[in-house]
C-alpha cells in the first residue's frame, strides 16, 4: 500500500532548462460542494517519516513555496485548496494527507478531505484495505471514513472527524463601523470565531460577500488580539484562523446556513467541513444539539453537507463531540502545472 501511494505521488519532478529548473506537478482538479480541490498526484516533496503533524511543520519550514506557487495567483486564486497523499504512519491507516491552502497548511480540511479522497479513489491513487472504508491520517488526528462508490464514481464521503469542542464562550468585541458583537470560539479541526445573528448582523444576504470578507478580516484580527486558543493535545494547532457567520437555513429541510471566511479574501463555497464540525460542537456544548442529532448545513451558495453528532467525548479538560460530515465531490479535469525558477512569480502573489 505504501508503495502504491509512493508510486502514485512521486517526489518533486524537476527538469533542467539551461541554468534554471522546471518543477512539474500533475494534478487532478475538481470541487467539493462548489469549493475547489487540487489533488497533486505527482510532484510532492520528500518529507521525513513521522506523523502528519510533524510533516506539516517540516513542509512549512522547508518547502512552503510549493503551496504558495500552486495555490496563489497566477496558478490558483483566493479560494484555492488542495493536498498531497503521503504514506501513513500507522499500519492500520490507508493514507496520510497534507493540506495546502491559501491560508497555509491547515491541520484539517473537510471539503478538501472529501475531494482528495474522491479523486484518489476514482483515479486509483488510493487502494483501500477495506472497500467502502478508509482510515486517514491528517495533521489534526485520525479520520474514519465511509464512502459509497459504484461504476468508478464516488457518490459520497462521510468523515468521522477529530474531537471538536467549544473553546471560548461569549467573547465581546466592538467592530469599528459595525458595532458590538458577542462570539464563541469553537474547534472542529481549525479554530473558528462563530458569529450568530445579533445587532447589526441580521443575516448573510443582507451583508453580501464583499462586506462579509471585509468585516471578517477585522473580526479575526480583533479576536486574535484577545485570545489564542491552543489545542489541548497538539500545541502546534493554535489560534483563530476562520470566521463562521451562522444564519437560519434558506430551505425547510436544512438546519442552518453559513459563510466561512478563510485566507485573506475567501468565502468557502462549500458548507466547510471543519466549520460545520465547530458549529455542531458549539451547539452541542450549549445544549442545542444532542448525540445522534443530524445537522444539515447550507453554504453561502446553498450547497450542502450533512453533519451529525456521533458521540460525546472529552479533549483534555473540555467536553467534546465526535462529529461527522458527509458530502460529494466532482473531478473536473487533469492539470499539469509547472513552476520555472526564472519566471516572475514562482511562489505566486497576493494582491
Ligand atoms: O471544509 O474544512 C473545510 C474548509 C476549511 C477551509 C475551507 N474549507
């Protein structure tokens, strides 16, 4: 199995162009519930054996140019997101994932996991030990996956996510030009500042995407000035990276809708897997969801994930839940990208 992943995801493929080098990356592009996913099947950098959390640190320290080159303009855009497969550490696991995003190498990405596994299964880059199930190592921990596949198509992927919890309650901030807000901070694989309708925030559509992005940047920096949540078991996971604007559902068969802000100017087109997990952890901690409850979450563009509170657990001293999220992804094409050392923007750019 490790050999199959190693063969399918070979090390950085370089060719010489005179004095310069060309770095080639073979990718499968697609989307999960509308948000982009780029699986790099050839061209992954060699990293030392270890946990995906250790490999994440090594990647950030030694080859972050690959992430920025593949995610930022001119090869990517504000919402771009993707990952590499690595051999897992545990013999029980099928595959390890390293996420690359415009916002960094996330500890966990739900829409990314659904897309990467869908493309990996459909195009033979993952061969499961048990058909229909996978054990997946990500920097934030180990995921248990159930998927439905027939005639070469993966129809849905259900992730039992890492333990998720409400980290901070009732944080009061004053947003210049907008007014006071009271937020919770919850963890679902990343830390989210969660804003529910209140005061000047009357709903997603009343604000619109441009204003949501502008306000989110301010809110995230105000929250970061006040608190820095640290994961109770892995202290490399720390700090609020995302803002989740919660809203009422737009359809009677859904339970909620959101807009998740990440990076510098992205609104997730999917309902956001780690955001949905954090939202369910917040609602469970506040007594608004119970073990066994489902939570159908709509995104800003009204695509959907089905969430569920699977079990209650603890994370360090915190009561926590194990949430699941289920959704579908679609490959849209193969993409051979290269980065030449002598081009003007080998590591991409942000405007
Ligand atoms: O689905 O977890 C997610 C995610 C994180 C950032 C964008 N999407």
